């Protein structure tokens, strides 16, 4: 008695495509650059109100680092740079007019 095998039903598999259901994450360096851009904007904004002698230069440095690292938040980094420069301009005006580095709202 000879055993013969009959071929079973053939199944074809569709080619597998690897597709992420969401956008890929940004690399760590890009995320750090985005954080620097946001931090420069916040520090530049705060520097207009308090401690512009410290926060202005910090905002400028962080904005330059974010731009050098090709941040996705380029506009925010440029705003941080502009606000940092504005902090230094306000500081120069305060020193020139009042002879002090602090705001004076009183008469």
C-alpha cells in the first residue's frame, strides 16, 4: 500500500507592510532643541518684567542653540531671540534713564 499525500488548500499571504499608526517620534536631539526654543521664549518674556540682566542673555543663548540644532519650533526660537535682545535694550534704557536696573512705576 502506497501512501500518497494530497495537497491541501493553498493559502496565499498578503505581503506584510509595516506602517506605524502614528507619526514617528522625533529624535531626542530634536526634542531637546524644541525644549530650548520654548525655554528661550519663556525666559525672554519673563525677562521683560524681572531680572532682565540674567534672563535676556539666557534667552539669547538658548535660542541660538535651538536654531543651531534645527528645531522644529523655529518661530518660537526666533521670538525668544528677539525677546532676549529686547530685554537687553530695556536694561540699557533703564540704566540710561534712571541709573538703575529695576523698574520704577512710582513718581
